[in-house]
C-alpha cells in the first residue's frame, strides 16, 4: 500500500521528550508512520499527557495490576494488537519488556541509550548513572545509541549511533543535557532509516 503509515507504539515512564521529538519529526519530515498507542507503567506522566493532548490512545499498564508476569505480558500483547502496532519505540521506559512481547516483536522494538554501546550498558545503567560512569572512566567522547531490543539489557543490534564530546569541567548533569540534545536528533533519524532506508 503506497500510503500505508507504519503504526507505532511508544513506551514511556517519564516526561517523554524523545517521544515528543519523534512525534514532531514524523510530521516535519512527512515520514510514513503514526503513533497509535502510548503505553506507560505510570498512570500520570508527561508522556501520557502529551499523547492525550495529541489524540493518541493511552494505556496505563503496570505489572502490579496482575497476579503473574504471564498475565501482564498477555495484557501488553492484547493492547498492542488492539491498536495494530507494528513497531515499538522505548523512550525512557524504566521497565524490562516481557520476553513474550520481545519475541512477538522480534527486531521490531527500538530503544535509545545515552551512551555509545556496548560501553556503559546493562542493568542499572540508565539516567544520570550512565553519565557519571562515562566521566569516571575518563572518556573523551560519549553519545547516544539506537538499538533493537532483545531479552538482555542493551545487547540488541545497533541501528544508529552518534557521538558527543566530553568537555573539560563536565558534570554528569551538563553531559546528560548535551547527550539528550543528541538523542532528540538521532532517534528520529534512526526511525527514518528504518522506515525509508535512508540515512541523515
């Protein structure tokens, strides 16, 4: 179908600045995609508020709502199916995606990590702790990595990376701010590469 728009779900836990960057890039670049679902483990967060304001269906789904991990995974798959989701974008989603969902969406789930994987990845490596580790290691550059999600933290195949210089006198906070700006560029670029096969 020439006019088919790939249906995307975004999984968020916080403000959703990467989600917003991707949403605006889709419109500005006229990419063949649209968000059909915003899923969060928090009933109230910036990402859910933004999605609701843009008319994107929202679903609050937390493992605490279910008796078993299997029931939670099943509910997630049901929500994805009901909204015809083809690809999932993780944007500050602070939970591990259930294995059943990863298997159902093999090589169709993307995540962004605020470092140059495979360095500074793995369990517990998120948020400010990543930038702290980069500075403590004396790295001269860091960056952002968009990768496919598999069943291990930050181990899936890399789709796109971009570097950011580490500057003299950087704090974890100043470095985080610079990397976040990079994330807002590289995540939409990675999606465009995925959808159209072109690099920016």
